[in-house]
């Protein structure tokens, strides 16, 4: 199956099965869903590489059974070896204890600021890898994941994950959009911009944070952007999306537009 075929998938065709986004040389990436009736559609991803199987942002508790069933169509759920958790919000991470019930040996990949908060979901007895100290992970096939800090987008300890082999940026809440409709991939960037603005203008901290993150992506061969909410962004719109983010006025830029630099 080629990438063009993946781009044509809509939500109806992916309703009851995982969607393969990439597969080559023992390395595969899947979109797992989900089909919750919400404009704020949550995307959960699975990376499979040899005996390593990672959930990227495992999701909320209400969709856990659905995501587990989709994983089971690929491999036994207890074969999942780890979870990449870009920040601590419940839509990203609340299902963490449910996955640990299935396999207590799962490793959690996250930042120290996120790790402080994750135990409040009810489990702290898990292996944890600090992605700030360990900025990359080499998988059995030789594929590499890079962990890229995205502070204040929108959490101080947020980060994104870049899959070098697939060229996929798992961007977390960055590039998230509302009102994704029936399509998995964005087809109209102007419409996507409107839908991203609905989220970013209030949730992202500032243009300084947005521009700083884009600078950290310089030199990466990003073929697609896979956010945690809304439409996926294909190769034709990647550079446009990066320019949009670098120029975005949001958060404190809008709330405090005329605050003086100091006091008299």
C-alpha cells in the first residue's frame, strides 16, 4: 500500500479498524482512532518495530476499550511495551493505569514536569524514561525517534516526537484542530487554519513559544504532521503549517497586547 492510498482514507472507512499510515523495513505506524462523537477528535497512534510497540498519547479512559480493540487487531494488547505521553492532560494520558493493568512492564516516555503529575491518575509503579535526558530512542530496525521539547505549547513540559524513518512528527497539541469532519487528512489548509485557530489562540502561550518550537524543527525532513486532535497534515501542507505556527499570535500576545515592559 502506498502513501497516496493512506491519504484517501476517511473516518467512515477507518471506523472499526486501525489505519496503517506507514510500513517499511520492519517499521510501521498506525492511526488507532478514535470515533468519539466530538469536534475535538482525539488521535491515538501506534508505532510497531520488532519487539517494541509504543502507543503515542494513549488517550482518555472513555475510549480505552475502543483503542484496546484496535490494538488487538494488530497484536495482543499485552505486547505493547511503552507509552509516549506528550503531556499530562486526561485526553492524552488518563488511560495510562488501564494500559498498565494489561502490561505492568510498559515503559512511560515523558518529561520530568509531566512525570510529576501522571501518578495522580492512580499508578506510579512503572518504568519511566526522561525524554529530556534521553533525547532519542533507537528501535530494533534501526529507526530513530527524536524527542523535541515544546515548552508552553501548551504545557511547560510538553514535547513532540519525530519518527525519522517515516518522516512523521507526532506533534501532540501543537497543530491540533477542532471540527475535523469526516476526513482523516486535511484537504483544505484555509479551513484547517480556521480550525487550528479555535484551539491555538487560547491554549498556546505566545508567539515566542510557537516560533521557538518551529526553530527546533529546523533541518528535520518532516513528511507529515500527526497531531493529537483533528486532521492529520500531509506533505503538501507541512511547510505552510510551519510558517503558520511561526507567525501565530496567541495566548499572552492577545490577552496582554499592550502591557508595558516595566514599572516606573
